[in-house]
C-alpha cells in the first residue's frame, strides 16, 4: 500500500502522518520524487481500510493498494517514478536509469593476470566504456573448469581501477567473501546461479554498495523481481536488473535465449533500472552486436559486453567475447542508435585512439 502526499505538504505534517501509521504496526518508508512525496507501507496491510488512511490528513492525495507480491520493487511503490542508481567512480558519478544515457560495462569474463586486465581496461575505456567487468570468483558448471583467481584477482581489479578510473563490477558468490568484494567493487554482482540464494541476497541488501542482479537461467520475471525484493527489503534501494538470457530448448546455435521482451515488461512492472548482457545471452561474439543494438532500441539502461584481447586463449567464455577492435566498432555503431533515442552522451564516445597491439604472448595461457 502506498500513500501519495499532496505537493506543498510540510515536513512536519508528513512526519505526523508517519507516526500515526506506526501505531498500526506497519512501517512507513518515505520516498521523495521530483514532484511528489510517497509513503510506502510495509507490513500486513490486508485488514486496513483505505478510507481509514485517507482520513488521517487532508494532505493525503491518494491511497493505492499494491496487489503484486513484489512490493518495494513494484512501479506503484514509487508512484511510477523510475529509480536512479548513482554510482561514484574515480572518473565521476555514473547514473543507471531510464532517463539517462546508456551505461556501457565491458571487460573479460575472468581476471587472468595483471597485464591483461589493466590493458583491457585501458582499451575499453578508450572506446567509451564507463565500467570494467571481470570475474574474480567464477561459478562454473564443471568443478574442473577455471574458477577464477579469487582474492588475488580482486587486487588486480583494484589496480585496473586505479590505472583507468573505471568503475568496477564483479561477482560475489559467498557471504564470506562479501566484505572483500565490496572493498573493490563499485557495484556488487549477484550471478544468475545465485539469483535465489536468499541468504546472500539479504547480506548484499544489508551492505551499502549498489547491486547488479542477474536473472536466473530458468527464472520467471516474477521470480526475478521477488529476488530483488529481498535486497530492497534488507535496506538497499540501489538494485539494477540484468537480463542475460534464459535457458530454453535450443542450445545448439545460441548459449541461451535473450528475452528482449523483458525490457518493456519490466518497464511496466518496476521502477528499477535495466541492464542487458548480450554476451552470455547469445554465447557467440558474432551475435553480440545485433543483440546489443536491439537492446538499445528496446529501451535498456545499460549494456554488459565481454571483451578479451585474445578470445581464442581466454580462460573462460572466449567464444562470446569481442576483441578490442570489434568492441570499438560496436561502440561507434551504438552511438548512432543511442543518439537517435537520446540515450547517448559524449562520455560513451572514444577518448583516445586505442592501440590494438598484442598485449602479451602469455595472455589467457
């Protein structure tokens, strides 16, 4: 249930209304929008008559009952106003949100060594990316596959951040690693396989860094939003939803199926920002540019694209990774479409001419 307060209502009156509501064993959560103040009611409101609340004050404009199971994540909870997730980085503040330019996140699936991750970070920054992605801890289907370098890889991401000023997005897999990951990451990622790890969701919800929540392999949109609800309910309002493809019946020609329809559906259901990961969705680099462009046309707020200097020698997910040259070309193509939809900025444009000389003969080995 949410309460919409009339414009011009004093802070004292809003606090008086909130105090009255607390007497009913419900928790009022205040949200300040551009034009409205909204009070969300958290708790058992099933037996509360809307008219009872309306009679609390003449400054209450409207009372709306939220019938969806995901309360805080619902669009109604913010009275239709989209959430803006503002992330401080060494290069300045970057905003993920519906009314802002598309944020581009790029980098390798895994952090392999210092030379590779720092040089890749320099290249994707020069092409226009604002965040570096790179896995320190990697969930893999096979126990024998490369699992990431762990804590030492976090140190390498910190060096890449220092060298480039890019924000860092990296995954946490275990509650015991959260503090270490949060020290380095500007955005903490919950991967697809952990989307319903509820104890982990509660922990990342209780810490202060923004959270990127990837959709599970077989998760419905409601499952996904209910997982976001865990994070929001734990006190963290800064959640970004990432569509990365779902598992369907065709595994021969694509790795997963990119649910592009999830973008307009989420726009209808939630106020949270949306990211699309066409690399994991398709599994093949040749399809990534097409799906990235499609995601921009459908209205995504952000893109996550895998880039590796030598995909053939990558320790994980090489086939879906773009080379730096291909990434720069894609950024130039996306700029045209992004500007058409008024979702692009000079910050996405190349800042220098990247040099694509081979980084090292040992990269990926």
